[in-house]
C-alpha cells in the first residue's frame, strides 16, 4: 500500500464512523472540590439529527496535516543528522519542524464566507500591529447588548475562513467575536513561532481593549488545539472573564509521543521529544490560571487524546470555577462540534461566573 493510502485509510474509516454517530454532551459532574470550587451543569444534550456543517475543512482535511508532519519530520531528521557535519542544516531542521506544526493555507477573505450575514457584520478586513511590528489580520463582530466578546485562537491548520461555522454560531447567539490569523498565517506578516503566537494573542487582547473598548473582564479567551495552548499561556497573566479550551493538549512532545503510538508509520519519522523546538507546555501552566475554565473534548479524538484535557482539568487548581464537557462521537475537528448546543451551556456557565462574582463582591463589602 502507498504512503498516501496508509494515511488516508484510517482517516476515511474514522470519517465514516463519525458520520454515523450522533453527538451527545455527556452528563457533567458538578460539585465542590477542595482545590477549586467546581460547578458542572447537569444533563444530556443530544445533537439534532441534521447533516454536519459544510465547511472547506472536511474529514480528510482533518487528517491531511498528518501527511505534512510525516514529510517534514522525515527531512527534519535527515537535516538533524547532517547538522552534525554542516551547521547550516540545523537551521533547516528548525524550519522543517515549524512547517510540520504551523500549517497555514490560503489567505483568509471575507468574500470567501458563505454567510451573507457574516460578511455584512464583519464588514471589512482589519489589521492590528504587534509590539514587534507584525501586522496581524483579523475579523471582528460587535456583541449585542451586554454579551461578552470571544477572542478566538484557531488551531495549527488553515485560516479564519475554516472557522466560519464557529463564528456564525457565537455571533448568532449575540456574542461579540474576534478571530485572527497569527503571524505566518494568511495575510499576517512575520514567521510562526511559539513565542510569537503568545505575543500575537496578548496583542489581540490589548487591541480589543483599546480599539474596540472591550475590557478584559468582558473578554472570553477561547482556543482550539494549538490555539488552546496559546490561550493557556496568555491566561496565566491576563484574567479573562472565562477561558474555553477545545481539544487542547498537554504539550507538543506529548502529542508526538501519542502520534507515534497511534500511527506506527509516524514513529519512524517524528523527532524525539527532547529535540522538539516548539513545546507549548500547557500542563506546566494551567495551574497558574485564575479565570473560570471550560474544557471541551471529543471522545473519538485520535490526534489529541481526551486524557490530555482531563489532566489539564485536574491540574487547574487556582480557578474559582471549572467545567468539563465531553462531546460524544466527536474527533479532533472542532468545526464539527455541536456549537448550537454547546453555546447555551456556555451561556449557563457564564451566568454562574457572574453569580460567583456578585457573591464575592457581597462578601467583600460585608467584611
């Protein structure tokens, strides 16, 4: 069997399984814990029986990045061996690793959006400048009424256009929404890197404050996969209204270790964990977050296993409120999560956050 056949066979098989399985939000266990007051919403939500949202990111696209990881990792390992003889190959190795992790596609454009409503509400292509001088391309939809604004960090694959369904669902519910392509993606300038993406997200949050007058206390930091690692880092020092982590991993080395065990072919090519330059060690940082936290993960995720998010949930000890949501039947493609059902649950969680804040103010004033 060809290499492409080996890669596509599990993708297509799991895609067929995914299409036949309905999505559920499993019952959530809410209760007090000694290390953090955790409130969980009770109940089961069944996904409505309707086709999955049509986007440019289909089931095969979800796994296509594995092929990129394989090819780039193969040449990165060859470059690592050659670097012992010629120092120039060390730079090539780092470049190939970046290509494996940061996989931008075509330039995002409002005109590519299928929704007329979104094209009108976003209105124009916007840019902000980071302290390092990079121009970052973003879209912004104002909130309706007193709803908070979601600041969204997308994953390592694609661009803003691939998240149209997510933008559509949040803005339909009245939330403000800001999404951007980090440096090295689409129209944004600069070269992708771990530290650079942290700087981009913090700059986006500050731009949301200064340009759009959205205070930090009314910003919801949200990230998917790699974006969740970015949000985790920034949320250590910026106290958002809430933090939402979708299909987020503990670290890049942990993901590589899992992929080696899950897809045996990759085990021959992926670099050893101690040689990975881009680490994104969320497990080392999650305990520093003091904002309310929501973790969302699909139980059929082959790329980032759900056990990683459970570890993050367990280590989140400083948050006053945390919630774990399992989406039954969902794989790593966050675009296929049932946000039409998730968003009302997130709204209920935000109400709990507001109630806790009010209770704390009342307690403080009584002292």
